[in-house]
């Protein structure tokens, strides 16, 4: 493999930093474990940024290096795979496979979209439908794959209105990415954030608390983004024309029935999904952990009598690479916190910043980080441990800072390669879609809007919901 100039420079910088870190006389105040941790962390970050090597492979290599050097124990490395957040994601994917197999998602989308009578109604009803999918399908790439057939059906119905098709092509990934913050299972980055907070501060955010904090932000940012997409990709004449989409038209392009009586599999799947979500939301009442609820739901969803999908087929949809990545980066987070490396790394930052300015800086960096680190999980793995450590030193509530960073990192729309949903909807043979120029135009408007909205929630809304800015 031939290294590019950028990759060569990054590798040289990383190796130079590692050489400085491992020399005992340099950087007084750093323990041996902290030096090794920072060296591994620097190499992993540069590899994520500058090489085409798989992110999971890099994370596993970093975790193995930290274990081999004794910074963390093998129990810590392998124990992360047994974390309840990992099990929550596995079971959520099994439930998502059951929903996809039943065709329930297509019926729900057709029900909502067929009520549109104008372009703006179509835009916001589609947005509402996509926000709801955050409760049924974990991870943004899974939601994008589930929504793609619905978009193709709409594109064929609106084939004579090219600008509206392009607008919808951009709307789908935009809303999918921004609405992920609605639930704990919306993105693997959320589970990494929860794990880092637990390891660093002893505070655990449950499914219900995340829902309370994230859902209002998801709704507000998604509909704000819908307006931004509408205004940046269509003209007045496009928006003024009437729209009339029937469920029968969508049915012509769907593999599952979207009209008529519900099939037994759809009814069972809808009841199961509603029960699981209700139990997740009512965790403070029954005290059953979300992972256990998800496991019960997965067992029922794949059971021979009541299920809609076979367990072995559902398990094929689980992104095992993502789970291994999460486990390895959780171990890296433990090493950063326990060795004192994270605290030392942010010790030189100014700690007398006002809380609002501190959060604004965190949000700005997290919003722009997708230009360097394309993987959302990798961004959280790098940023959240440092943000938590810096927040503690600055007297800011680390929960508020971590949530703000994670929410802001949901913006990754600038380039086609910035996120998998953006890539997926940018390359659809036979269907008009957006160009890199369309993405840049949208990003110029949406980036400051979403960053300002996250800051508003962190300073004014979340304190009302139990997450103060200052501890």
C-alpha cells in the first residue's frame, strides 16, 4: 500500500509524538501508563484520520497494545463486550430485522406521506416519519437502508418533478443523521458516550433520560433542517405546486402491502415494538434495564410461534464490526481515564472560561470534526473522553458537555463521504439525486443553525430537564 503525502505527514507526526512521550524525561507529571496510553491514542487517531485501514481494525490494535503493555487488564478489554449497552444494540438490531421483514415501516410511511397536499406538508410529514424510525431501527446506516425503498417509491411517483426528488434525496439522510440523537440506540456514538461518562464520572444515562433530553432536540433540529433543505434545493415555483401522493401509488413500487387489512405478522410486530418502547420509557417504574427489555423483545421477535424473522437471519443484520469497535474504544476510554492521560492532556487548556463559552467551543469543534474523522463512533471515541476531562477541570457539568459534543457530532453533511447515509443517497442509479455542491450549500446554512440549536438546548433546555450547565 502506497502512502499519500498527507498520510506520510500524519504518520511522521504521530511517530514523533510517540517518541517524545515514551522518553521518561519529557513531559513531567506523566506516569508510565499515561505515556503509553497517549502514544497509542495518538497513533490510533492519526490512523483513523489518514489511512484507509478499517476503523475497527485500528481500534482492536489499540486495545491490544494497551493490554499487552499492562495499561489495562485483559478482563477490562474483553469485559467491554459484555457491557449492557453492547447487548442493547445487538437486541435492537434483531428487533429492527423483525420490523423490516414484516413491512410495517413501509405501511407507516405510506400512511403519513399520503396525507400531504403541498410540498411543505410532504417535507415535514416525511421528516416526522423518519424521526419515528429512530425508535425502531438502531444506527443511522440501518435506518437509511430501511428508508431507501420508501424514497425510491416517492421518486417514481414524483418523476416529473426532478427538483422535488433531489430535495427528498437530501432530506432523507439529513433527517436520519440529525434525529439519531432522539434515542440511546440511535447511533453507536451514543453508547460510547454513555460508557465514557460511566467510567470517568460514575454517572450513567439510561434510555429514559436520554429520550427526555434527546427527543426534543431531534424533533427541533430535524424540522429546522427540513426547512433548510427545502429552501436550498427548490425554487418558489417548486414549492407552490400541489402534491397528491396516494398509498396505492406507493404500493406499486413496494414489495410489502401498504394498504388494506393488516397481516398477522404486522400486527404482532407493531404490538411487540410498542411494548418494548413503552417498557424502555417506563424504566424508572419497573426498574428492568433496557438491555433486558431488548433481549426479551428479541427473543419474542425471533420465536417460532410469535416472531416475524428467524434468529439466525436477524443476527446477520447485526453490525459485528461496529460492536467490536465500540468494545475496543470503551477500553481505550478506560485507559485514558484511569491512567490520568486524559486529565493531563487537557490540563493546559484555560479553565476560567465561562460555561457558555466552554460549551460553544466544544460544540464548534464537534460540529467540524466530521471533516477530519468520518466515522461518528471514532469522533466520539476521540472527543468525548477529552471533553469530559476538560469539563471537570473547567467546572462544567461533564454530562452536559458530553451530550452537547455528541449531539453536535450528528452534523456530518458537508461531503458525500462524511456519513454512510449521505453516501447511500448520493449514489442511486436511475434516480436524480444531490451533488457535492448541493451538500456544500446546505452545510453552509445548516452547520451554524444546528450548532446554535445544540448550544441553546445545553444552556436553556437541558437544565430544566435535570442536566445543569454547572455541577
